C-alpha cells in the first residue's frame, strides 16, 4: 500500500479568517492531546502492578518511550502552530502583499500536513496503549478468578 501525500489545493482559496479558524482548531486539539498525555501517564502509573504481573513490562516501557517522544513532538508542533497563528495578524494588516500571502498559505499547507501526520501517529499510539492496559487488566482478572 502506497502512502500518498494528499494535495490540499483548496488552501489557495481560503480566506485569512478561515485559516485563523483552522489554526484555532489545531491549538484546541493540541491542548486536548496535552491533557490526554497526562491521563495516559497517570493510567500507566495506576496500573503498574497489573502490567508487571502480566509480563507486559517491556511492551509498556516501549509505549511510555513513544508517549514521551509524542509529548516532545507535540511541544514543537504547538510552537509551530502558535507562530503560524501569530503571523496571520501581519497577513491581515498587509493585505496588499500577495507574495507574503502565498508564503503564508504554503506554510499553512505544511502545518496542515504536519498536524495530520502527528494525529495519525498519535491515534495509533493511543490504540496500542489502551490495548496493552486492557490486556494487562484482563490477565489480572483471570488470575484473580483462578485463585
């Protein structure tokens, strides 16, 4: 299966208000993911014993490392999105600068691709974390029923 980079031609027609709204959505999504990171860290801490007892420690350790990497990537993505949103003010003030508008739209397109790539990777990580923790809890429940 080939991974194609989607083409976002419609960005060329977006107004500054629409791009601003998109940037606000990205910022909101990033804030939510930061909360989810804290939730996952707490959940993994909470279920340490079932994880150790179910012999999933190495798998969970790898997921924790990926969660840490995800958090770092999110910080840089957040900075990138915030700078992009702040540049929009200058674009609105200098409406007569078509070159700057084109550059901003290209940057918007790159940010859109970066956010989409991050979200895809992050959703996969979330799925794997939930699967591993539920597997550990199921094994703990089975052991409890057998004893």
